[in-house]
C-alpha cells in the first residue's frame, strides 16, 4: 500500500497510513493529548526541541493505561541531538516521512510480543510500576535494565520506564521499586556503583564542604604548623614570620629556620574559622543538598547501591501470565470484594432484574491523576487513603451495595433498586466528600476525581457493562 498523508479534523497533526498501520505525527505539544493517540498504531514525534520532545514522551510513557504506555514511539529526526535516555524510551528513528516503510518490521515485532502480555490489575503503586516495567521490557525484548548517568536526574542515574514515572524530587523511589522487584524475583541485579542521597529529601545533588567543627561555617583559613627541631617549639607558621624579610625565625629561641627537614618540619595544618575564631586541626565534612539546602553530616547520608538488572525467567513468565501482587501490594480492603467476586455478583443482579423488572445501577469513581498522587504519598499512605475512601463510600451507600477496585485508580460499586438520578446525586456527594477528605489531610495534593453511572442492561453481559462504565476513563478499553 502506498503512503498517504491525510488531515484528521479531530487531531492536530498528520496521519500516515502504511501496511495497514496508522501513524500519528506529533509536531506541537500544545495540541497533544494522550487520549488522542489511542486509535493509532504508533506515534511519530518530530524532534526539534528537547524539552518538547521529553515532555511528550514522558506523558505517554508515564501513563498508567498499558494501551498508552506501550504505544510504539518513533522520532522524526532533524539536527537535534537526542540523549540516550530519550532514545531508550522510543523505538527507533527516521529522517523523513518517506522512511515510514522501514518501521513496519519493528511494529510487527512489538505487536506480536504485546499480544502475549497479560496485564493484571494491582492496587499498590509499586506493583503497578513493576507491571509497567515487565510489560515494556518484554514487549521490546529487553533482557537488561541498566542505569544511565544523567545530569538532570535527582539521584544521578536513570532507569528507563521506571524513572520516567516520577517527578524530580521523587526519583529516589525508582531504587525502592527496583529493590522490591528484585525481592519478588522478577529481576536480579549485579553491582554497578554506589551513590549517596540527602537524608532530608533523598536527592543526590550534593556539595561537599569542609566546615568548622564548632559552628559549621565553611568560612575559614589555613596555615601550616611548624616544629623547630632545635628547641622543640611548635606553633603556627605566622608566629615564625617577620615583617622584614621572608625568613622564618623561631619566636622561642630566635634562631633562623633555613632548611625544611633539617631545621624544622611542618607536621600538620592549623585552621581558624573566620566566623567564630575557633582554631582546629581537622575539618568536619558536610554535604549540603543543592535541592533542599539541608546540611548533612556525611555519616547522615543515605547510601544506595546502583545495580545492573536482568530480567529473570520468573519475570518473563510474570509478563506473559500476569504479575498479580508484591509484598508491597495492598490486600483486600475491608468493605470491598475482589473484582472477580464483583463480576459474579453483577451476573446474579442482571438475572434478578430480568426476573423482577427492577432498576439497578453500575457505578465508577475514578482518580484521573492517581499516578501522581500515589508517587508522592508512598505505599503506606496510599493504603490508608484507599481505606478512608472505601469507608466514606460505604457510609453513603446501602449495606447491600457492593464495592470493588477495578484498579488502583478506579472504584466500582453497585447501587441497586434506586433510580438513576438519585444514584447520580449520591455519587456527586461522595466525590465532594472525597475531595474534602484529601484537602483536610494533604495540603499540596490536587485530586482530579470523576464518576460515572449507568443503568444495568439485562441484554448485555456483565463484563461488557464493566467495560462500558469505565470507557470514559480508559477510552481504549
């Protein structure tokens, strides 16, 4: 099939069709929307500005929906030099759109391997990132995950598809997640290097400074200590200097010191603090964090090993068969049922409505920016937050209604035997209460929460009705 470029009224950019594949060409990030890429097989990004390029790639790769983060990305290269980090997050490059035909074998291989994947829902943020890592490594046939030194990384190293999920101040969590993955046996590591992080904010941009042991100031001067062999006097070199010439004269015996090693030696150095006038021989070494300005004693720094990781056989099988949980994953929360149980109960409810002509609803509450929220608050706080949310939802629905998690972003629930309009009002009140809960407990978190409700349709299978209810949140489901 010949290449054809057509204008799509719903997308800012160009669409290229070749060998049954549809490519979206992105040239302007201001018009870029993650949801717009769902219906395309691959993305081609014009590489003309590093910030624009990185932000576009990051928006895709940090997404929590596998239909987005696994999307093949290619670069349309010009004169821009692309660093290795961005290259690792893309699948190849072309230099003109006429070369699109060269991408077909790459796409075919990625799609074959992607079709082998089983993406299981997980509740903890850590487990979700491990699922992303395994899926991406398997779909790209990666056997290794090696750290790359990167000047803009908060910890000095980046691991593609892990680091991309975190904002600058949260990058240290990359190492925590890799440790969890290794404990689960899906990857195994070999020592690569060791780094140190600030004990206050866990970033690695540190300035090592010699400071006064009394007041902590780096404002000091140093001079040699002189030992006169003949009389045994020991003192700072300034005591031996005179204003007439540059010779040294012992202040105790007034002899001239001519030859170092014969008349005298310099056994040590004396430091004096300009700030507090304290004299000392040994500095304290502090590490000032350039991110948060905290002045760490070096023994306070958090030492972290950096490893080269390899995908284990267990990791390959987890990608294909589904990675269910980790030791950090969240157990079933009181007041909820497992997703499979919810699906079974929905089947029974459909049969009940069919026989009684009742009116019941399937509902969803979705946190659109869950990835950002969970990466900031950590797994323990996330678990507490989800428990509080479930308790809040449970208090505002009837005891016979059922709650489950579709994933860590979306709560599914039933509202049986009530009109749709009343259900909408209840959901609206619940989301307002959740927002108040977040605002009361977290000053710097802005929750993007949505809800959806639909009447249960006796003519549709339960699985299909679940897909319909979450379609608004996951357009490609």
